[in-house]
C-alpha cells in the first residue's frame, strides 16, 4: 500500500518505520525535522496525502488534527482511508469523519494503547471507530503496528473506548498509590502489600503490571526514578477528555473528576510534570491528610 504518515513523533516515528520495514511505501511529514528509517520525508501534509491509499495521522491533540484534516482531505483520492491514531476528543473524531465522508473518503478513529514500547515493538492495541469496510482495509496495517485491533462501532467510538479505559487507569493508579502510602504508615511492608493485593481483589493493571512501588513487582518506571513511561501530563490530557465527554453526555463520573483534579494539581502546582503518572506514590507517601 502507499501510505502517507503525518506526525512522526515518539509514537508515529516507530509506527511508520514498522510499516516501511514490512514493505509498504511510506511517505512522511512532520512539522519538526525528523528522519525515520525507510520513510521518505516530504515537505507538506498535502504532499504525502496525494495519491496515498491510506493517510495515517499521529498528532498531539484534536485542534491540530482538525487543522491537518482540513488540509489533507481535499488532496486525498476518492475511496482512500483517513486513519487517525492520535488520542483526541470524541466530537473532533466524529467531525473529521463527517468531513471525510462528504469528500468521498472513509475515516477511522483508531487511538492506541501500549505506549512508546508498543509502538517500537509493533505490539499496540488499536480501538477503532468507523465503517467496517475501512476497518478491513486498515486491518493489515493494524497487524503490523499492533497485536490487537478491536472494532468498537461507528465514528468516535474508538476515542470513546480510549478515554473510558484511561479513566479507569488514572483512578486505579491513584488508589493503588494511596493504598501503598497508607500501608507504609500502618507499618506494612510494601512487598507483603504487593504479594497480597496483586493476588486478591485489589489487583489491577496499575498494581500487577505497572506497580508504582520501586523494587516491588515487575520492572516499571518506578524502578527508573519515575521517568516516563506514560507521563503524568498525558494522563491529565486523557482525564480532561474523559471529563469533557462525560459533561457532553450528561454522565456522572465523580471518580474520573477527582482523578482529573488530582493529576491537574500534580502537574500544574507540584512536581508531576515530566514524571511518570505512577509518581503519585512518592507524592502520597510524603504527605499527611491535610
Ligand atoms: P509527540 O509529541 O512525540 O509527536 C507528535 C508529533 O506531531 C511531533 O513530532 C510534532 O512535531 C508533530 N506535529 C505537530 N503538529 C503537526 C502538524 N501540524 N503537522 C505535522 N506534524 C505535526 O507525541 P506522541 O507521544 O507521539 O503522541 C502522539 C499521540 O499519541 C497523542 O495524541 C498521544 O496522546 C497519543 N498517545 C501517546 C502515547 C505515549 O505513550 N506517548 C500512548 C498512547 C497514545
């Protein structure tokens, strides 16, 4: 396939590289000057969109995605697929899909889970909204960049799945960190706490796979002085998207709101910026109730 790839950052760079390594013809564009093995870097988004079978975007946010989509949609050939893998708000994803459909294109919102390591190794999970026909066209590409792709329904449902998942992740990470800090103060050894909770009803991905306590459980950013990993500011971005979606849908999400407020304080007023989202543990450990 001829693929245009826009946004060759921490995630997009390795994803584009894996597509090229699998034999696809990949042209890339990024506003920063970048080089990616096997990818011909061009001068504009329009350049890479012209004649492409699939245009993939991996951009920082919905505002930038809307701008790029307005530029590339008129340049794409009829029937081509616009595949956005960024994490953006549901409304933007649906608006981009509508604009694409009006221009005779197919569109998918396909945000990912698995982080930079997953992008590098080609083991991402894609959660996909949009037409089944477009999903089937993109499936061979998902199989190269990832280990799993789930079709979640019509346009926007991929983003809906992503922000609901990450709302669970943010809230479980916070409560896991709170519980470790409480255990410390109750005189309970962290290893004992892990051994019990990770095999009891307190288990979760945040505890079992990404344990926020250094030296306990599997290797995680906690063992690397809380260098990300998944940065606290990216978690904040996703929790804000979840809250905006909850407001728009009139959904009651009190723990999602509390998690958003806590990560906001951590990133904007405390020392959370640039640290992994599991660095909530030293934050709680150094505080009392007030
Ligand atoms: P990044 O900042 O490393 O990459 C974004 C790239 O887009 C940058 O290279 C930037 O120069 C480029 N860019 C910005 N504006 C552009 C434009 N108008 N035209 C072309 N290129 C432009 O970010 P990332 O970590 O690669 O994340 C990308 C997306 O993936 C985000 O939506 C993020 O939420 C999501 N995501 C990230 C992770 C992660 O662990 N990093 C995990 C899952 C999802």
